């Protein structure tokens, strides 16, 4: 008479064959991201190496570590202003996920913009395709803008205030604080909380940098120090809305970057 162990062998083999058949036809359940868990971050770009994604568009990932030993793998998108078109997306009545923004705009890249309130309205000035919303910050913060001639500019508002009578702005988003000015760390007051971070910067060659830190790794002070000490040759840098808003999507050439935001976004920066 067969022993108990030998009778179990056919059963075990049958179970294994059944599981393998399920795997082969995608019948095993998938793990779904509901938007309430920790956001995912993925990038195909090489570590510490600029990878060309399209004309005027390069991607790089780097491991940054602060003096307080906080660490994160950041994604940097470097853009030549002569080869890209930048616009601001604004939908206060229908905020979208970054994935939905990408599908709607067919962009090469989308990243979150400046701060907004509980009614999805900008806390500073926002200009989307020539239509202005909100009021400019006075004496603090900064602005990323594109004028009617297509000139892109990133500036501090305390020494270059917005002048609605003499400026023809087509696209703009404002945020705070400025992190780097004239290649030097800017002075600002901020708490020591570590958050997910989004930064827009210009380097000394005039290229635009979009930088995302997807983990709750750095305070604003740590981030400013890291920007100045990096090899990115940063001339000016502005903190954008972080925390639940931080996100970046890139679909350019064979380069795909996905950093999901936790919340839907009424304000985004669109790169085509």
C-alpha cells in the first residue's frame, strides 16, 4: 500500500502545473495602484549619464545624499529651449492624473506646476495660453514664464516683479521659494520637514532642468544645498509644488519615465 507521502506527490505536481498554466495566460491577479499608496517611480535612463531622448531633450538619474544622510534617486530632464515648446495646463474644474494629462496633451513630458488652493486655483499668477488667472506674488517666490516671442525665463519676483502693463506673457506658473540665485544658494525660511520635491531650474548655458525627488527624503534647505553642490551648473532654481503633487511623465524616443503623483493636478507644465 502506498504511504501518505507518496499519495501527495501527484497532488502537488498537479497544483504546480495549474499555477504555471495560469501564469502563462495572465490569469493571476495583478497588484493595482489605487492612488492612495506610495507612488511609484520608474526610469530607463542611465545612472549619472545623460541619455538623449529626442532633439534637445536629455534624461539623467542620480543618487543624491544630504549631509543628514537622507538619500533618494532623482530624475533630471534637461531641455534646450530652442528645441521645445513649453506651455501651462490648467483645469481647475477637471484636475487630472499625470497619466491623463499625457494622454490628453500627447506631450513629450509633463510635470507638476506651482501651488494651488482647495478650489484648485493658483495661489500666485498663472498664465495658460495667454489667459491669466490669480494674482502675482509680491516680494517673494519666483516665476517660470514664456513670452509672446517664445522666450523662456525663470526669475525671482522680489528683484524682478511681474509687470502686467509691460509684459506680454503667454505661459507662466509661480511658486516658492527660490532655491538658487545667480549660482548661489538662496536665503529663505522653511521648516525642516522632508517631502517629495519638484524643482525647475536653468543652468548657466540657459538650458531648462526639471528635477524630481520622488521620496520624502529632503528638506528644502537640504535640497538647495544639493542643487548648488551638484555638477548641473545651476544658475537659478525654483521649488515647485511638492508632496502629493510631485510627479513627472516622460515619453520621448525610447526613454520612459514615470513618477506618479498622489493627487490629481489642476496645474501642470507641458513639454512638446
